[in-house]
């Protein structure tokens, strides 16, 4: 959920570039979340290093996939 609304194409490109840099420099980052039944993109999940140096994990899912256990499944997989 993006409180400020969906990203525009230019913002998406910058986010993808940032994700790739983080994988290269940190060895961790974001994953695409795909619904297994129909191979549909449903969001993202993964790790991010905050400006404070703290590493957090989280997820963003399309609203129609909320309440179906995907956040739990992603969280458990990330922690594993």
C-alpha cells in the first residue's frame, strides 16, 4: 500500500535501479511477489537498509490480495 498513491513510470525506474544497487552492494534487497496459481504479479517483499543502518523487512501487496495469507507467507520466507 502506497499512502501517496501508485508510483509513476519514472519513480518505478528509480526504485528498480535502487533495488539492483542494493543487491550488488548489500547482498540483499527486494523480491517480486508472484501469485503461484496464475503467475500474476501481486507486489514486492524483501529487505531494505534504512538511513539509520537498521535492516527491515516488509512487503507491499496489491489491495485485492490482502487478507489471504500472502504477507504471512512472504514474511516467513524472508525470515527463513
